[in-house]
């Protein structure tokens, strides 16, 4: 008799009673989290951090100057702790700025680069790649610190309200808004959980992870690049780089992340 058909019913019952493997019992979210944890020790974002640190002290641009006098909110040259308090109001530019728009200001004023030309440069090319390395370095210097964006200035409060309206604004051919994906708990796309960016603790787990190295694209993405891709997926017109619209969204998400821990630059699929 063929052995495949000679298994005792008692054996079949015993096999059916065996527990599922640990892998089968894991949720998709747990599996993705485990994958990220395994990859974290070799996160390629560390290479961008190292390059950004070198660029911070390297004399560059038409003025052949470093960025060591750049004021990111805590005084000239101070990097540690600034990321968890951005975007914020800056008196010299009289506007609220996020990390990338502030770096543009410093690169223009201190090194002589054209902020307008850099803003028009495609992501991942030219001085945009420089900024990606710089944001990796600066954000890494606040890793583990708690978000506490200032809301004392009238402009900061206004930008929060503008960002809130933009977050819930529906439009485009799919009638989407940022809130369509990130305004409620327990939503997912492509088997991946989506953070609710309107409240803690999920707000900081989403906002506080960018910039991040994206395995799927093999590149480090800044928050500006991430927001640009969100608009692309919504089929909205793409926002201007470092525009007030993107900064307002950053204020909204950042204020909602108060008390949460920064994990940037993180690792994403």
C-alpha cells in the first residue's frame, strides 16, 4: 500500500492538535516590526549621518564657508536637541521654518548657494542630496529626545491651524485627504499599519521617524520628500519644496507628537 495513504487517523488527530508555529501566529505588523529591528543595526541611514556631519564642518559654496554658524533654533552651531523643536518661528526670516527650509536659509546666507535653485532640484540629486545627509545628521543628534515644538509665537499657532485644515482637506480625483490614511486608528495599506497622526502615541511614531532610509527605494527620504510622495499618491498637485504648506503640515504633526520620542533617522520598507 502507498505510504501516503497509510497514516493512522490517530496520527492525523495528533498533528492537527499541534500548535501553529511562532511565525504563523505573528500579526503582519509584528512581522514588519521584527524585520525592521533586524535591519536596524545596519541601517544605511548611518552613512548619511556620517556624511552630514562631515558636510556641516566642510567649507563649501561660493563663499567657501561651513555651516557651523547656522542657527537651527538653539543658537549658532548648536545641533543637539534642535530637531525635536522644529518647525519653529525664526526672527531673522520672520517665518516658521522646518529643518530643511532652515538649512536652505543657512546654505544661502552663509555659503552663498541659491536656495531657489536647490528647491527646484529633484530629490536625491545635487544639493538636495546634501540636504538629505544634513537632515540625517541633525535629526540623529536628537535621537531618543522628546518632541516639544514651541507654540508661543502667533505665527507658530497660525501654522498649526493651517496645517490642521490642510490635513483634513479633501480633494483630487480620489477625494483624498491626509486624514484619509492617517486620521483614525487601526488603518492599514499594503499589509502595513498606518499611524494616526492626530494623537499620541502614534503621532510621534509616524512623524518622529522621518527622515528615514527607505529600503524599497534604496535612499534616505526627508520629511519634505515624504510629504511630496503623499501628495503624489493622493493625485494632488505636488507642493513646492520647503513651502509654507508643507511646513504647516509639519507643525501640525509635530505639535501632536508632543512628549513622543524621536527615532529619526529610522528605517522604512
